[in-house]
């Protein structure tokens, strides 16, 4: 099956040459495709191009966002694991703070509950940053971890919107391509009738004519 880019390129060649070649344009007008109707076809083509471009841009944006999200999640998981391990050691003799940090609570597996757990952990750990510094954990690292949590929470919500927009753009692209193909199918049928006695002119439109048909003409 031809790629979308190939289909759009072939449609461009067909419509551009149909509008620019005087004989072809005249014959097509006699079969219900005057210049104004050809221009409508070109407008359909340009609208389809825009839908394809919009869809591609959205998926590029989605892929970039997904990659950044995965990278930040991996970093946060590394920090959380290490900081939690150190916190268990640092607060092992301070039961109230140990319990406040929920250091014996099981680590959540699902993304949203895990982010909530990590957020709560750093919110309560930051005021104890001086204790963590004794174990070579700088306050700036804890602040960066907490900022990453907030960023990931916001990005996670935005990703649902981006995903929905990309899916909608895919549907719009499919609809635009379907309408363009239908228009071109009718156009090519009219072109074959208009140029039945001069099949070589069909090839100007990119419509391949079998060698036998050219020789008979």
C-alpha cells in the first residue's frame, strides 16, 4: 500500500497538471471538472496535508513528552530508593519521625499512588534535611527530587490530554484522506472518459495507461 506521503504527492501532480495543461483542462471542463472544481480538489488536498502535518506534530510532541517523562521517572525512582534507604538509617532511633516518613509502608506499585507516596515522603523529609546532610545527601538534591515529583504529576495529567489530541488528529486525518480519495476516484473516472482518445494525456496526470491502450490510441 502506498504511503500517505506518496498518495499526497500523486494527488498534487494530478491536480496541478490538470489545472496547468490547457488541453487537459479544457477536456476536463467538458466532463464536469472546470477550473473551479479542480481548485476545490486542491483545497481538499491542502486541507488533508494540514491534517497529516497536525497529526505528525502531535505525535512528535507526545513521543518527546513520553521520553522526558520516562527519564524523569527513572531518576526519581533512583532518588526515592536511595533517600528512603538512608532515611531508615538516619531516623532508626526516632520513632515518631520514622513513622511520619512511613518508612515501613510498602512501596506503591501503581503510578498515581506511587507519586503521591513519594510526594508525601519528600514533603516530610525536607524539613529534616540537616539530618540527611550528615549522610552526604545535600538539601538541593532533596529539593530537586520534590520538584521532579511536582513536574511529573503535572506532566502525567498533560499526557492524557496530548494522547487524546493525537488520537483525535489521527481520526481527522483518516477522515480527510477518505474524502480526498473519494474525490480523486470520481475525478480519475471523469479524466479517463475525457481523455479516452488521448491516453498519453492521462499520463500527464500521473494516471498510468497500459502500453496496449496507448498504441490503439
